[in-house]
């Protein structure tokens, strides 16, 4: 799952509202990328720096520029003894624009559920469905 989340260039193929992504710079453990997100009448571009901490099974995303006051998120991957992973995801964001912030807050739970489902479906497509 770490590799799937770290493969940011593939996000436009499966993530809802991700209209495009361009890697600006790639290091051994960092990726700086611009993402274009569309939702109804909104179209926003923002830049983040993704830090891949393979040793601790963690991915940190830090805001660089765009429509946010702040944006940070963290993915932690915990391997399960019986196979598969537990994923702990935390996000904190605030838009500079009041209208964007109000819209994001109004649809956050629904949007988060759709994005989570998209990652699960992508994992099934890449790794196969896990039998119970």
C-alpha cells in the first residue's frame, strides 16, 4: 500500500476530482508535485512536497503553494500479521478563500469516503482482491 500511495503520478487515473498531476522535482525520498483538483465550478492547482519515510512506513505531505492557508497530511501503514495493512490517515487543511473553505467543509465526509473508496479499488486493481 505504501508504494500505491507513493505513486502520485497515477492519481489522475483513479482519484475523483484529480484532473492532473505533474512532478516538479523528485529526490530519493521526496517528491514535489503540482496537483489540479476540480469540483463543480472550482478548479485549483496546488503544490506539495511528499516525504517518503520507508523505514517507518510513513508518507508526509507538506503544503508548498496554492489556495490553502495550510495543508498537511500523514499516511501511516501498519502491516497486519494475517496480511494486508491498517492505514492511519490524518489531514489538516484550511483554504484562504472563504467560499472554498465552506464548500470543502460541507462535502468533506462524502469526499473523504469517495477518495478512500478510490484507493481501496486501486489496491484491488493492483494487488488483487483479498479473500476473507
